[in-house]
């Protein structure tokens, strides 16, 4: 069998720009709307999707991800499947705040987060290791469900970066350094081989942050 029939291609796309983007506010599980620019970015993702030979489109349950996927759904005729485990990381008390605002009230916690964001998540936030595990498991399930296919997944910046570290064998503490940010509606491509009993999967990063607009 060829690599194309034994491996699945996953395209990861962060949702379009939101109304909190310009102020760099933590959005997390808050359901925040796209800006007009975010809608334009989503349209560009749709143009890309028209020529991508997709077999499936999967999104986070949050509306900013689902709205971003809508142009791709229209041009491909594929139904968008919502995957709950692609929800963004819960940032706890940081939701809706900037890091500077949080630092003014919780300087020690922010300092610890900057030293090791995986070991010291922001107060009341989700455990990054747990988020990485659920997100990685979701992507591997998609790869198994669509074996040999091409799948667009639309989700979130921090979740995707944590998942990339987990799938590629990079310490979670390094996610902010190794993957500083995923650009809105840019494409990151993963090649996921079929599962082999007794052997870990060697997921390959084929491209990162390739613009569609």
C-alpha cells in the first residue's frame, strides 16, 4: 500500500480573528464573535478548501470555529462535524483579560506561567496536559475514522499548540516557545500513519502556519 492510502492528512486551522484579538485578550472557552476581518479570513480558508481535495471538515463546538468553517462547508458540500474535544483550553480567571491585567492582580502566578506554562496554568484554568491529551486523542480518532483521507479541522491556538507538542514528542512546557502562535486561518499540515500494534505513531509535521489569505 502507498503512503497516501496508509496515512491520513490532517489540516489544522485556527479560527478567524475575534473581537478580542486586537487587545490580545484570553478567549478560551468564551464564545466570542468573529470580526469582519475574521470573516474575510474564513472566506480565504474556503477558497483554499475548494482545491484541497477534502474528505471531511471537523470543528470545535465554539461558534468562532464553526463560523470560520462555513465557507469551506459551502464550497465542498461536506457537512461540518463538531468534535467536543477540540474545544479551546479554559483559561480560568484569565478569560477576557490581557496578560498585563492579570499580572497586576496575580504577579506570582503570571511569573510562574511564563517560566513553565504547562506546569503552572493560569489560575482556575484547565490542566494543559489534560487539554493536550484530549485534543491529541481527538485528532488520532479522526485519522483512524478517515484513514487515507484529507481532513480539515478548525479549532484554536493554544489547544493546537499543546497538541502539536504531544504528537511530535516536544515537552509541553515548550509550546509557547516552539510554536509562538498559529495565525488565523493559516494551515498546519500533519501526516498521521495508521496505528500499528505495539508501536507509537510517528506523526509528521509537513507544514506550519501556511497563509491562505
